[in-house]
C-alpha cells in the first residue's frame, strides 16, 4: 500500500482515492479510509512527494525542508471535506428513506444496538456525540443515518459533522505524519499509527456506552 501511495504522492490521484474511500465508508464502514489517510500521510512524511523524486530533490532531506506542512494541511482539508460530504449524503438519503433504513438497520444486531445507544444520545441534543461517533467503529454511519431518519435540521447536524470530520482528519494525518517522520515509510510505523487510530475508536465507543449521569439522578 505504501509503495502504491508513494507513486501517487503529490498528485491529485492520492487525494481522489482518499476522498472516495472516506465518502463511501459511511455506507460501507469496513472500508479502510482511516488506514488510507494514515498511509498517505506516512508516505508523504517519510519519502517526500513524487514531484520531489522526479525533480531529483533528495527526498530524505526533504522531510525537514518544510514542504510537508502544506501537503499535510491539504490532506487534512481533503479528508475533512470528504468526511462531511459523506455524512451529508447519508443524512439526506436517510431523511428521504426513513422506514426503509429502519428496516435495514433492524437486520443487523450490531447496528440495532448502536442505533439505540447513539440515537438516544442524539435525541437528547448532545452534539458532541457526533464527534465521538466519528472515531468509533460504524459510529459515523449510525449517527449520520440516524440524524436523517430523525429529521434533525441541517443547522443542528452540519456544524458537528464538520467539527467531527476535522478532528478525525487532523488526528489521522497527524499519526501518519509523525509515524513517517520518526520511523520512515516502514510497515512498523504505519501499523503503530493504525493501532493508535483504533485505540481512539475504542475509547470513543467506550465513552458512548457510558450511561448519561443526568438520567441516573
């Protein structure tokens, strides 16, 4: 994966691939969009851009020349924008689909359980649940679809979706960037970054499963 992304680094294709994966994984949560973001950031941080290689610039020294912050910012913006776009597409589809999505979710025990937990929190008006759900496995899908099915307004959902997408993108790119800086474009660096991403997802899922103290008093 790193070799393939390395050949595309610095070209529009890497952003297109990452964006498409992020948009689609709201409907197919098993897509490794977070892994792709980390791999793209790791490759860029550890080896330099494809443009550097073509121009003959020493890619090893280019890690420290200051060319990477601009590329990292572009990757964060790309990932965050794709995340919001995917959220809003799912939100609109669920808004119009309504009952069909309830029936589809009902076929999966995992999605049904997640729908109950996240749907209850969303109904209470807790916008922070959207941010937590962006990190939790399948949480983004359930919250985006749930917001649409519940006919939450765009004004209520969009700002939190944007904050969630930005936080997730910055965290994922940051993991890949620092992993690439410290460990280079080795599978070890990418694996450790992915583990950190999944750790954040597990922590987010745990926090969402905790009972609301306001309901216990």
